[in-house]
């Protein structure tokens, strides 16, 4: 498995959007808007591949001087629990640290809280609804 940053609009990006749509949006009856995808041009796009097959991905975006936001984390159903998500998290945190960011945060679905807690993320504040599901803000200091 290889991890890499990918370019917006590339064939790899199309695979990434398809994976995120299958895992994160389609089960909720949602799709991406052109505006949402266009806004990703200025974000860091990370994907895990085995040869040409995408296994998982996430998007990183700066939200202020010290904070990066991880969003759209997805791993193919048939390879979940095999360390791919952990590898993506480590890679994403390294990129954030290398760029001088001190904190990583995300809007985590309730079902993903336990996964992020394994990496030292803590729930902050009260739950809220996003894409029709309960979410929590989670944050970690990158040291």
C-alpha cells in the first residue's frame, strides 16, 4: 500500500470522489455538489492505493493559523480494520506538522469517535447534526 497526495481533477481524484461518495454520501441519500468539489482545489488530498485501487482517503484543509481540519475520511468497507485508516491518520498528521500546524480537528460521526480516540483525539463541546447525522468536534494537539 502506498500513501500520497493527489491532484484535484486527476484520475486518482475521480477515484477518491467515488470512494467518498460510496462510503460517506450514498448511504445517506446524498451526493457531492459541483461547488463542494470545486472548493477542494485548495485543499490537501490524501489517498491510499494498492496499485491502481484506492483503499482509503481524506482531505486536509487549513482553518486558521494553527489548526488543520481533517475531513472526508473514508476506507473501503472490505479493507476496514487492516490499518489503512491508521496509516492515513499518521500521514495526515505528519503533513500538518510539517506545514507548521499545531492542532488537527475534525467533525466526527458518532460511529467514528472510538477510531479517532485511539489516536489521541478528544471530543470538544456538544454534539451537532451534519449531513443528517450526529457529529462531534474532535481535536488533538500535534506534538
